[in-house]
């Protein structure tokens, strides 16, 4: 077996399963899960219909590069959304969801034969970044998020010695779990570092279409274009239909950016066997070409967050995020409970599932930046989310 597999840590939801072993939730409460970030709004009917109407191509192998119409639909969406131009033939590549592509991209760009091969990622973070790094033969370096700056990542905490060894930087904006969006000045800093040290930036933007203010989140390619980097050198942006269109089971997204990186990534994916099926391609074209369902989806999230956030601020240190569908809340010190103990007791007494924040981060310098925090995914229907919030308030008030 690949010895690097032994370096992988249990996934957060496996740890949660272990944490809840032996817990019998209170029977008088119906179960409500705010633990997993899985969209639960209805999949738009037109996407389902398009999928069902395009099964004729199943007898043929699809191209890994995807149909030109799909790449053109993705490029057109980037133009509408960010006001940027990309070459659909050389700067866009369909992927089977951002998760598999983020993992595969690290295998494409990391050269483990170079001494000290390093990949930098935020902390807290999406655990795929860590797993992809380890299995590529590199060492992860965790850059902490700063609560005092709306959970912006403290890139200045990364030493020059680490940047010199860095081959890949994972960026997540809007962030998971914090919801923080990187401003243009931060992108400018990272681009300068990339130019100086030669590393590649992978920008995970799968939460970009769920936001709460009038201005849509800035994207990595958009930032590059504003800063005169229209070739998107050393930058790929990863996006997905899962959250935008409520189709996590479709496993569809795309990457766009530096044509040289796209060419290398396509070569890797050709051998990896990562072609998207024709029915999924057709449904994806339909989804990327329509914004009405995205606006309706965003309105549902805005209504839920407007309803639930004020309730939870009575007992938790929490505020409306820049974007995404998570609340990243700090537990009150008066509880005298760890985030894991809180999650376990909340399930036992009120049948509500939340994810301990420490499960989404790593301890560095004796501190875990996710400790004493919980992530709550407001993906259930509004009534369920409101009921969960009421139970959380009641639970905390009964303990403080």
C-alpha cells in the first residue's frame, strides 16, 4: 500500500460519527442536522429535465476536455459574472465537482523530488487540501485565520523560508468555514508572492454565489484581470454547480485560468479518467446558462440567515458571514465546554447536530484556531433552521 495513506487524518464527519457513538438523542425532539454542508434546497426542474433528455450519448466515451459547448457556456458565465474574458478552448476545463479537481490538481503540480516540497493552505480549512498535499508527497503549512480581521488569513505569518519551498497555495474565498471573502489588496499580495517564489495558486470558489450583501464576492480571476494579469499566470480558479444550483449529486464544475496549467491538468486528467458524461455536460450547460434559479436560491439563504443569525447572537459570538451557507460561532467561556463536548451534549439533549470547529483545523504552535467554535450549515428548510436555533439558545441558556 502507498505509505502516504497512513498520514491521512480521519475526515471531520468520521470524527463526528465517533464522537456521537453511544449518544441517544432526546426522543421528544425531531433530528435537525446543521453539521454537513450539503445543499438541501430543491434541484431546479429544468436541470433534471435536461439531464433526462440527454441520455442518447451514453454509448460513446466522452472527451476529457469536454464538449466545446460546455466550455463556451462556462466562459460565458465568467464573462457575465466577473466581466472577464477567457479562451474557452485553452483556459477552461470541466471537472467532476471541485473536490476531485482540487485533489487531482495537487498531484499535477507538486514536484515531490524537490527538497522540502510545501503546500500552504488556510487554517481552518477544507480537509481535501491537506489530503491532496500529503498524497502528493508534500508537507502542508497552515496559515491561521484572524478573527480580528473577519477571519482573513494571516499570510504575513508565513515565513520567507516557507514561501521559498512552497509549490502550491490553496485559497478558499468565500472561505469554508468562515465565509470570509478576500479583498483585492490581499490578492495583490498573493500574486506578488507567487511571482517572487514561483508557486501556483489554486482558488477554491465553490461558495461564490451565496452571498448576503449587494456586491458579489470578488473572484481570483477577476482580481487578476483588475491587476493587469489577464494571462492569469500561475492561477486556476475552481468552481462548482453543487452549491450554486443545488446539484451536489451531479458532480459538475469547471476550472479556468492559466492556459499552461490547464494543458498540464488536462494531460493528468486524461490518464486519470476524469471525463464528464454527456448527460451531465448537457445539464451543466443549462445550469451555467441560467441565473434566475441562482437568484432564487440566494434569496432563500438570505432569508434564513436574516431569521436565524439574530437569534443565535443572543448566546453566541457569531455574525453574518461575507458569503457561504455557514455560521462560524464561538462558544461562550461561561459554558466551560470544549467544542466537541458542546456538539455531543447538544445532540444528546436537543437532537441538533453541529460540527466542532476544531475538527476543521490543525493545532499549530500549541493552538487550534477552530477550538471553542462550531460550524453550523444552514442548509435545511427555514423552519428547521429556526427550530434548531431555538434549541441551541435554550441549551446554552440552561448552562450559563
